[in-house]
């Protein structure tokens, strides 16, 4: 595949600009950091680099970000699930191996425990709904209450 000089020039300029902001005093949220890691990984692939160690400090920065800003966020947008997705994606495209990141098992475990906790909260909500059934029917109607109960039960199965 022949590299287009304009494309290479443009990607190099984007990389230079992003790198400048990343290393500056800019406050980046985790999702922006993950985006930069992914850009750099694909930029490495585009440049046919076999060594991707230049992204390891950025991945470490993502892990530090979670430590500094609360690792209890398991969301895809700005939490552990998003970080885990990025790491798995980098593994899938051959940029890193699951063994390269020692904390992958811990991330998986943390997210799984959070999901179990949320499932228990939903089950508790269903039990509360049972004790308030008459009042809820009068407020929402029987059909809506049944729909909500089925949806919540679906989430816990």
C-alpha cells in the first residue's frame, strides 16, 4: 500500500498538535486520553511501526487518571469500562497483549463486582415495588407497572 504524502503530512501534524496539548497543562478527561491512545496506536500502524511502546506511558496515564479521579466510575464514557474496552481493542488489533497490562484482570473483576452490585440494587427495587404495588398502580397504571417490572427483571436475568 502506497502512502499518500498529503495524508502522512496531515496525520503527522495532527499527532504533533495532540501531543502538544496532551503534555501541556490541559485537563483531559479519560475519554479524551483514550481517544488519543487509539489515535496514536493507529498512527503507529499507519507508519508500519512494530514497536508500540510509545503508547504505554499514555495507558499508564489513563490508569493514573482513574486513581486520581475515583476508580469507582465503571462507565464506558469516563470510567473503567471505557478503559477496559480500549485495552481489549488494542489487544484485538495486535498493538498490545493482555499480559502487557497487569491490571486487566483487576479491571475485569472490579467491573464484574460493580455489575453484581447494580443487579442487587435492581432486585431490591423490584422488592420495594411489590410492597408499594397498590400505590404504584394508582400513580402509574397497572400496564406501566408491569412493563417496568418486566424491564427490571430482564436487567437482572
